[in-house]
């Protein structure tokens, strides 16, 4: 009965480098969400997948950010040409679909990204 | 747009004190309301929820009632413990498959 897992737990990178963050949802959960939590703030929505497709990507801040979920399970959030302002904790959540509607979201421990 | 406003922290109380953390929201329609908790070194956990007006969510001695007339969802506990020290987030979701909108969080410190 594993929960949502994310890797790495910490990532330090230099400005301008690309990074990839991974999320393993709870087995059987078809809905997957990415959020970003800056210091002292609540999590902010980035993108939502239902199965393999992005159902809502309205929270992605710019075109340096994109996410994929090719097989409807694991998802990767990719940030290109990182900037210092991208430093935050990136959270992943998943939920079960009941009668065609996503239920309670369960969160992973997050990946803390630091851009130097 | 939709938003959540909660009282700023940190909130410091002595053990066994009564706790209230205020939360108000702005949303179209009838959102579901949540309190999430983040214990030190751990991920976000759902504490309680309410899906319609006048519903009361409760868990671990915490309660919150969905008040549509005042657009509020205040978190209360009658007697706090040191183990309740954490950051508490009020949140809403418009549709069951929609994104969650969080408040900024309230850090709670309970002194023994």
C-alpha cells in the first residue's frame, strides 16, 4: 500500500540547466496533479493528467515547464533552462476515479529544487 | 478568481488550549472545502473535508463547518497537543476533478 512517491527528494542545479522530476502515483490512480510550493506559500496548481493526457495545464508558468505521463502511470515534470525563481518544492498528487470523477487527492513528499 | 484566505501565523498556544484557525474563501458555485496538514518533514495530508453547506468535517479532534452564508471554514480543536504542531492549509476545489486552491498556510506551535 505505498503512497505517492517522488524522486529525487532534493535536487540542486545551476541556472540554465534542465531538470526532470519524477512522480509515481498510487497504483490504480488515474488522475495525477503537479503543484509547486514556494517558501512560505501554499501549493499552487501546475498541471492535471487524466490518464495519459493533460486535462488542464493552465497552471504552468511558461513554456520552460512541461510534463508527460506516457503510460498513464509515472509522470515526469521537466523544467528547461532553470532560473533561480524556479526554486521551490514540487509536489505530486494522485487520486482515484470514482464513477468517472476524481476523488480525494493524496500527496507525495515532494522534490525540493534549488537553482543556484 | 477563486481564492482562500487564512489567518497568518505563527500561532503559538499552550498544550490543552482551544484552537481556532480562521479561513474564508471566494469561489463561484459550491466548492468542496478542505483542511490539509503538513507535519515537520512530512508531506501534505488531508485532515478533513466538507462537500456542501452546513456539512461538518472532523478528524483527530479537529472540526470545521462549511458556512456558505459567511463563506468560511474555520478549523477548531478543543484541546491541542504538542503533536499538533504543524502547518495547516485551508483549501477549496470547485469540481471533483478540478485543481485544489490552497491558502498560504498557518504554522501552529504547541508548547508543553
